C-alpha cells in the first residue's frame, strides 16, 4: 500500500502529536507500506472543468496514493479541509472524510447530532455576550464547564466552580476576545478528574483507557499531566463509542465518555485522536490497527499480512 498523511509540524497545537506520526512511519516500514507525510503548504489544488481535478505536490504533479490519512484533527484549517475534499473528489479513499472532520471540530454541532440520535450527553448551552449568569444558574447550576467551540488535548476548557468565578471568567473572555464562541456544559460530578477514552477503528472499539487527572486538575488529559489505566469495556461503553463514531461518520475516532453514576455520557469526539498514552497503558498498537483496517477496506488484506 501507498499512503499519504496530512500533518502540520508548524502548528503548535499539534506539537505533542509528532510522536504519533513517528509511530505511523515506524509501523509502515515494518509492514512494507510506503508512507509520506505532507504538510498543507506542500499542496496546490487545481480545479478543471474539462478533465479530472489535479493536485500538485511541491509544484509538481504526482501519482496519487492508495489512501489519504488526515491527522490535523481540531486544528484542521480551511485550506487543510480543502485538500481533504480535493483528495475525495479525485476518489482517493480518505480516513476520515472532510465532512466528519468538519463536524466533530465543532463541539456544539457534535452535541446536536448526538442528542438528535438520542445518545446521552451533558446538557449544553451556546451562549453569547453579554452572558446572563442567572440563566446559566437556573438551567445548568454551578459548577459548569466552559469550552471554546474548537480545541483538543484539554485546551480551551475551563471549570467555573461558582457563580462569581463564572462571572469573572466571562468578563475576562469578553474583554480579550469579544467574538469568541463558547459553550457551557453541565458539570458531571461523578466524573470529576476522570473520563474514559475509547478508540474506534473501522466500527470496532479496540480499547478503552480511563484517564485520571493529576491532583488539583479537573481535566484528565494525559497531555495535561494525567495518567491512565486500561479499562475492560462493558456493553454500554462499547455501544456508545461505536454508535457515536458511526453517527458522526468517523472511520477512526477517539470517543470521550464521562462517568455518570453507573452509566456514561458522551463528552466529545476526536477525528485524529492522540494515542501515545493509550498505547502505553492499554498495550494496543494503534497504527497497526489502523493499517489493518485500511488494508481490509481497500482489498490489500492478503498482501498486508504476507509481510507480518
């Protein structure tokens, strides 16, 4: 197989995920898969009426790969999205699709889709400035989680423990960035300092990792100093993760679940989930699982396994 990975080494939000790219390259080499990593600036897109669209790589036409793997996630820009759409127009199998990436980049839209399909989610409000703290208290109560509409690895997520703290945060946000779009979510007490990351590949949940925050931190992200432990999935965890990925159109997904008493709520979905911590704690080879899935989807199964 021959594949391209889309990744932006210059994006600060993606700096911590360079290890994942190295893992893809390492696994590809072991399995005789030709992988090239390109940044968005390497591409030029040409749209032509009379003939098939053309993509230029470093100013030159080149043969297309067997598959395309975007790894820009929540940092996907308009230009990156245009590249992904262009590859799809040229019928290159793309994992994930532009539509699914754009969907889950918007946290509110993600929640709207999940809710309309009757999946359990935290109560969520899209708010505008000036924000009525009394309305927040009446509909959600305090504490509340404050999120920007796009972000990953726990960035753009804040906890307001009470009304006064919330008002202070809103005044700060309004003073620094008045056009910021934010959502407010109910705080799930039983999930304080912990959550569950389930990775779904090709409609199969390959593992679940409980993430536990370091002392004094409410966010359980490994990138924020948290640690993990592998958790045996029950039928509810597995179904929620697989169904969420399916509804959102994700072939490859990181589905984050919140502990809600004895049950769970779907918190977020990620189109390019980081997996360094996941591999460490759950002992699952994620690049191998992804290449496995792609090889079966594209009909390279026998050739892929001949190299093992």
